[in-house]
C-alpha cells in the first residue's frame, strides 16, 4: 500500500454529509440512465493512504484532477462544477478523501465507458427526470398493437393485476374466460415483459392427495405406535374446544384433548395397523381421501348425521341434522424443498341420548400448522371413546329355559376405553 504526503493550498464550502447516501439509494430504472458509482468502486487504487492532505483555496476542478491522477482514472468534470476547497485530513485513503469532496459540493459520479463523469446531484436528477419524461412522450406516440396471451394453468382473471405491472398507462387488458386467455392492447415494447411474466407464472399447480386413516385402538397400544407426541392440546386456541346443544361441562362425555405428532415417510402405517388388528387391539374406522390443488382447502368427513328435534316459539317440532363423527379441513402447500406445509382444522362430534329423550352432542375443535415430508404424516390423537359391550352369561341349558331361565343367567355390561388416532398423510402427485 502506497503512503503519500500531499500539501495543497485550497479553500472550502460547507459540508453536506447526507449526499453520500445517494450512491446506494438513487434508483436507476431505465436502461439509458447512467449508473451511479461509489468512490470505492472507481479504481483498484482506492485504498491508497495519504498521511496528510491539505486543500486550501484551491479550485475544485484542480482537486478532482488530483484525485484522478493519483487513482489513475479518467474524470470528466461538468462545466457547472466549480468552487474553492478548504480541507485538512490526516491518514486517509483515496476513497475517503474523494468522498469528502463530493459530499461537500453535492456531487455524484456516473460511469460512462472507461471514464467517470462528475456532476452536481441536481443536474443528475434533472437528466433522469427529463429522460423519463421523454420516454413517456415517445411511448405516447407509438401505435398500440393487440396480443393474445393464452394460459394453460393460471386463471386468466387472477393474472390481470399482475400483467398490468408490465404494461404502459395506455395499455388495455380483457379476459376471455371461454379460452382462459388475455387480450392485451399496448405498445410493442411491452410485449417481451408480458411474455416473460406469463412464462414464469403460467405453471402447472401441483396436485396433492390427502388421505386420512381414522383408527380406534386400545389406549395401551397407542404408546406402542412409535409416535413422538407433542404437548397435549398443542395448537389449540382458547375456546376452540367446546360443547354445544344445551350441554354443560358436567354433562358432556370426557372425550379427551387433542395431541399431535409427526412421522416421516419411512414410517409404515400399515404395519402398525396389521399389528393392532392381529392383537385385537383396535380397528380402522374409516379411510377417506381426497385430491386437491396446492393451497386449496380440502374437506374429509367420516360419521353420521344425527336428527335432533327442537321446538320453535309456536311449539312446533323442528328437526335439525347434526354431523357426528370426524371432520378434517386441510389446506396443503408444497414448499420449495418438496415438503408439504399443512394447515389443519379438526373437529370431533359425539352424541348420546339425554335424560328426557333428546340427544346430547359434544363437539371438540382444534387447528394447527405444521410441515411434513412428502408421504409423511401428521398424527392426531388424544380423543377418548368408550365402547359399550353387553354379554349374557349363565348355566348352560338351564339359562335357556323359558321363564325360569332368568334365575340361571345374568347380563354383564362393560365399557372399554379406547383412543381415536388419525393419520393425515399428504402425497404430491407426479404425472
């Protein structure tokens, strides 16, 4: 690194340090606009260190030529750039010294071929404004042409606002929903940008198959599934779990709290089901599945509709049907890594006859967001169910004798506590 000692007699104007920000913040949107250049990018010699620099009562153009000579670059100075410099600096680099002078006089540097033009900031801004106004005026003189953009996958109506970003103010756009096309009227210069947007955005939307396995199994077997369960109630917001149809907390059956787990695509769900059924530890209640598009909501339902009769103000019976069972509302989204983000809302409704003959319905709702692997699964558990079983036992032969057989037999009732486990498995369909 070269060390130089320079003493020059010059004079100075007040410093305006904010101008230094212009190097990074001034927009350059038109291809014809000259690019602003920071002093550090002008020359590889920008790190030359001056042990001492004194400018006192020197012409600004002479100072700028001094930096051009020391940096071994070509400076072209606008005629309107002038003034006297008064500056004293110690142990500074070429870049720092030039930046100080530029900031002091409100100057900017633009690159033009292998030369660098130094001009006032106000002059630069006026040139940019004039260039843009001229371009607008030129565009207003160009004839309008018509182009039809046919879309294969994207919805033409949804593309209107996006396409307008590539059009001029004179441009017009019409949607032909019959052919899913855009009829665009604009100047020819806008069409390449429009074509580029259409090529990028008119992509086939991934299809995702979402399947659910709803399994009722013995609570002891649940812990053998190999699922790493999250905290009980994860993702459940206050008020999401509630009872309805005139049921209070004491009347409602204890159906437990939701809990969540995630398993990878290597997890063999069918093997777990085979082990469960062979040990008579549970059964598959239902296996609904649906195909949906990326970012589109899908609904899977399993259960029955229960008629509930209520009376209106006139005393007339009105029958309303309520869904009893499991409802899953799933919105999948394919990530850039071919994993699947799931937004899941699950509801579990149960019912039981009330004391006065009406049905008591309990409802639990929870929602969560997670990311799973393709073919991986979100596992939902924690919902308790009770299987009622009634058996008659007694003395063989005698228990079957009419009338007196009641003396030799008895009925036994049992409630088996089970847990409802739901595997939600998304799969990206590749054609």
